[in-house]
């Protein structure tokens, strides 16, 4: 009798097993980039575009910078690109003196997790000189850039890709190799005007070449960055 009573008490007070938190998407679901041809543009609030007239299918837009800045045209650019069936992607301007995890969370939260996971192009980390940064300061920050990419992969299942210029890639190539950045970041996107980039290590090829910042496209009176898939 007492044994049955204690078994009944144990069943009542049996602890509930809580589910273990897991990443939103498993890492192995980050698929390789599709092979694309032709041109695309990258834009920010500096550029006005009538997307109904833009003949280019692919648009990479600035979303965020650091831990708090949001591009003022992000929402309208997303809306217009969706309206006119553009294949979109987003980039984050990386700040070396700010937390890489906080920057990654700001990037994801600003875009929204569903849009971040479903947009056509991989998220881009824009690494360039600005805010009085030096090549050496950027080089020293690459370990934090790795943390940024790891955070994106953990929370969204998507790899990033690096955007920078050919000069900085020459500075970065040894550190990128040491950090094994090719395991976290897909093929890079490199600016070099107008000839093709030379410095791409540790990757064996590039995703895209930005060949001018003074391009002209139908639908805009502004100078735009023009790129071609490689």
C-alpha cells in the first residue's frame, strides 16, 4: 500500500523535461551559392532608383552598420524590390570598435529572421576603411569578424560572404587563411577598378567583381556601384 502511495506521489511531482534550445537552422543547411551570370548593383540611401525601370535582376542593399545604424531606405528598398521581383541580399558595414555579436544581432533583427533566412543572396560583411580606421586596425579585427560570421551561422544557418577591395585583401589574406575563414564565408566579393582582383586567398575564386563606382543604370540618375558575377 505504501509503495503504491509513494509511486503515485512520484508521478505527480515528476519534473517536466524542457526542450533544449537549438540553432534556428542546422549548419549543414547552408547551401552553396548558385552560379549566376551578368551584372548586379549594390545600393544604400545615397542612391535613388525607380525599380520599375531597373533592368537588373539582382540587388544587394545596405541594411545596417555597427550596433545601431539602419539604412534610411532599407524598408522602401525591400518593398520596391519585392514589388518588382528582384533577387535581393543585404550587407552590414562592419565597425571594428563595436561588439561583433551585437553587430550580428543588430543585422539579423533589423532585417527580420524570416527575411534573413529566405532572401536570395547570402548576407555580406562589408569590410573597408572608414571612421579613421587603418589597415592594421582592420587586420587586428578579423578575429572579431570571424565571431560575427559564426554568430550569423549559428542563429540563421547561413554563411556570410566578405566584401572588401583588392588592396585590403592583400593585407588580409594571411590572417584569413590562419582563421580558416573559407569555412564560415562563401566566395568573396571584391572591388577593383576596373580590372579583375588579384588577391583572393584563402578562396580559390571570387563570387563577384565590383568594377566601377560610377556606373549608370536605367531607372536612376545617380552613379551606382556595378558588379559582375564571376
